[in-house]
C-alpha cells in the first residue's frame, strides 16, 4: 500500500463517487464546451473541466441519452502527464438514478473492465474498512461524533 496525493488522490475521489457525473460542476469551477467527438460510434458532447493548479479533464456526454460515457483525466508523473481513460456503459436505474454498471479503465500500464452486479446506495460501512493496515482506529467519543 502506498500513500497517494495530488492528481492521483483527485482521481481516486472521483472513482469512489458512483454519482460522479452529478458532481462535475462542484469539482470543476470552469467548464467549456468543445466540438463533439465520436465515442464507440456515437456522437458525444465534449466538456473540458479545469481547476487552478490541476490538469484538466475531458468529459464526453452521449448526445442522445445525455449520459456520461467517457472521462479522460491526467495525473502528474515524473515523465509528464499520465492519461487515464474511463468508459462508462450499461446504465440502469438504481433508486431513481441512472448508474453505470460497466466501467473500462485504460491507463498506460494496462486496461481493466469492471462489471457491477448490484448497487446499494447509502449502506452504512464501518470506518475501520478505510483504515490503513496496522493503523489504530480513533477512539470515538461524543465530542468526535459531533464534529
């Protein structure tokens, strides 16, 4: 396990957000529309999101459905900007919200495909699941719970 920071941490936060497409405006204060491009044979609107001090991201929205179908983002590396492309597909309704059940992640080192069987929203998860191995959990008092 390694510590992550900078644009890698930024990407990890986005990856963990199953409703990421709904939060793009919050994450990127500056958005601009570019010329449409084809993604998997379908036309898509292209939106570029920028933030101060971070590499820009490209978002591709299917012209017919409006769904986010691709994200291209960059992480800083010793060799320059390292691209990651994520393709989203197989959208299905989950608790009144369309969610992608297929993700393909392509990086310089390889390609991974994730197929989701079931999505449950707002399920409580014990904080210990997010601890680094060997780390001691914080003692919880009424004062820390009120924060």
